[in-house]
């Protein structure tokens, strides 16, 4: 006589608990994966015109110059914090304001007139970017951004009245 072995059957509550745990595991995996992807991207942010306008006001930029700054930033970086531009003259510009490593920051170490690492300009933290941009503006004005300045001077400035 042969004994038949039967697989133990899980009860309905046990099956429900297994399914729930599998779903939770998949969800945790997805969250961790997305966090890693976001971490690798350097936490970039792209602003709308109104968001950028509000941020600049929050950092005490003169209200009368907000449209000029928005135009300049829009033309220079597309309102994106992680923009890096390599120029033909062996210099590189970084971040929302496209601050260059010729005079204002140094790659890999603190330096330049802003005493900062250029890599610190390509994240969501705008405090150091703003500090440096204001220092640049105080020293040479919008002429520090010649192509953006020329573009914004020739074009009508963005209408921010609805912001």
C-alpha cells in the first residue's frame, strides 16, 4: 500500500498574507530603485517661469530685475539646475546661472571669486548659486553672461504678470 503525500495547503488568510507581502516587497524594490535613479541624477530641477520668479524673489532679487534674470536663466540653462556647458575655450559653465570656472568657481575644489566648487552649482540647492550670481552681478552686471544678455536685451522680456 502506497501512502500518498499531499502538499500542505495554505489557508486562505495565509495566501492573502503571502500575496500582500509579495506586493509590499515589489513596492519597496520599486521605491528603492527610483530613489537610486534620482540620487544618480544629482537632484536636478527644471523650473517654470513662475516658479523661478518666486524663487528669485524669495532670495531677494530686486523685483524690477526679475524678468531680466528669468530671461537670462532661461536662455543660459533652460531653467534647469543641472546644466553643464563645455565651451571651446576650455572653460565650463555650471548650473541654473551657467557660472563659469574661468573666474568664479573651481572644478573639484573651492576657488574662484565665489570660493566654491563648480560641482556645487548643479543641484537643487540654490543658495550657493544665488550667492555667486549676485556677486558676479555686483562686480560686472549682466555683461558676465554676454550671449544671454544680448539675447534678452534684443527680445521682449518674459511676461510674469500672471505669476
